[in-house]
């Protein structure tokens, strides 16, 4: 059994920042990186709003630099996932997917959030065969082709702009008549000639062809939310960008979660309802969800954990 003063679960900006602070505070943290090392920023393109990068930086490169900083302070960074936690008494007992048991005096949860899907059967059927939630990962396969992006937030706007540089045509399908994305992204969307917004439409079905060993997407059947009129667009790929849900499954029954399954923290702090367990980043943030606010949350959680250890 391993023992640590601080176990950090998750490796986005929140988890890595918590590791930098706790390692520098002499807490010898163990950090489990989870299935997506570096978190959601590793599947984004350009990050232009993180201070310190005047020319912008791509998401994976930024996370690699933050990770390097974690190693500089000799945190024990492990690949793999924490799959079970017992927060009923301290030290807390946590288990990894490799069967390692860790006793932890404090735990910082920074497991982030994952892409949300529409819930259509056809979306499941063609996932990985023309349906994707990551333009940076899969955009390459649609060079010169026509695609659709579903959603109206910053993610959808960024995905559409990224794909517009590779694809012949990008339909931006949104359920309302205006975007939620920030003004700067909206400006770029409206100035990009091969992006066509389809307002007030929701996807009804992703159509395609299934052969024995292969499947391909051929189109998207849409319904107008006001007139109920149907429309079909011919596309080779559909990118879903309709937001995220917090990764809190393993904490159900252990911690207080809100109605959308986000971890509830005490206002202005990272304290959860269990003393010694802290949460930072998108796993507890319904509002801001930025790399910079996640990093700030990681810092707060590290300081809260250090103070907690000093107080017992
Ligand atoms: P958002 O929650 O901001 O947007 C989700 C979009 O999907 C909304 O337009 C929403 O519609 C639409 N939507 C939700 N559910 C459905 C559904 N079932 N069917 C059809 N459409 C649906 O999520 P994002 O992932 O875009 O962004 C999350 C956070 O990350 C935000 O805070 C954003 O600012 C941040 N972010 C920042 C970036 C940056 O700074 N460069 C880049 C990417 C994300 P409606 O508008 O009607 O609610």
C-alpha cells in the first residue's frame, strides 16, 4: 500500500497546478493522470487567452509545458486511473485501475469534464466512423470534404473554424438563432466563407451506409425547431460540440454533488462536504470552465489541503 499526504486525481490545468503547489510545499503528492493525460486542452487547437503566451499556443503544447513544470518539482506522476475511493474515514483509501491501493491524508479531485452527446441511436452507431467530438483529433480525415458541427458555444465555434481550414464546407448547426460563443469567435465564424450556419435546427438522425466491416456517414437529417420542417444536408462527418458533463461517477455516494453531478464546494474555497477532500477545475465549475480558472482552482485546492494538514 502506498501512502501520501496528498493524492491528486486528474491531470488538466487544475490537477497539474495542484501538483506544482503541493510538491513545492513538501507534501510529496501522488498524481494520477487518468485516461486523457493533460485533460481536455490536449484535444483543443489554439489557446489565445492564457496569460503568458502573447502569440497563443496550441493546447497539447501548453499542457506539455505545465507537465514539465510538475516534474521539475518531483511530484510522483502516474499514468492510470483512480477507480474507487472510500472517503468515509481518514486516511482515505483509493484504488487505481492497476490495483494499487493508496492511503491519502488529503485528496484533490481534478477529474474535469467530458464531451456530451446528443443521445441519438445513429450517433452511437457512427461514432468513430464519421461522428466525432474532437476536430483536432479527427479533422484530418475530412480534408476537402463537407462536414457539420453541432452546437453554438466556444467549442463549436473553434471546431468549425479549425475544420473550415481543412474542409470544403462546414455547416454549423445550432438550435437557436444566435451563438453563445464569444464575440471574437463569432466575428471569425461570420467572416469565414465556407462556414454556413444553420439556425434553429436540431439533428434528428445521422444517416450513413453500413457495410460488413465498415461504416460511412453520408448526411444529417435536421428538424427546424419552430416550423418542424425537415432538412437534409450531405456531409461526410458530424462533429458534436454541445458541452460537457463532469467526471464524477466514482464520487457518487461519497461526496455532495449538485443536480447536474458537479461536486459542490464551499463558496470561495475548494472544500467539499468531506473534510480533507478538495475539488478544483471543471469537475466543480458550472460557470467559468476556463483553463486559467481551473489552474487557479488547483492552486486554491493545494493551499486548502496544506492548511488542512497544518490544522489537524
Ligand atoms: P457550452 O455549454 O458553452 O455550449 C454548448 C452549446 O451546445 C450551446 O450552444 C448549447 O445551446 C448547445 N447544446 C447543448 N445541448 C444541446 C443539445 N442537446 N442539442 C443541441 N445543442 C445543444 O459548451 P462549450 O463546450 O462550447 O464550452 C464550455 C466552456 O468552455 C464555456 O465556458 C466556454 O467558454 C469554454 N471554452 C472556452 C474556449 C476558449 O476560451 N477558447 C474554448 C472552448 C470552450 P444553447 O446555446 O441553446 O444553450
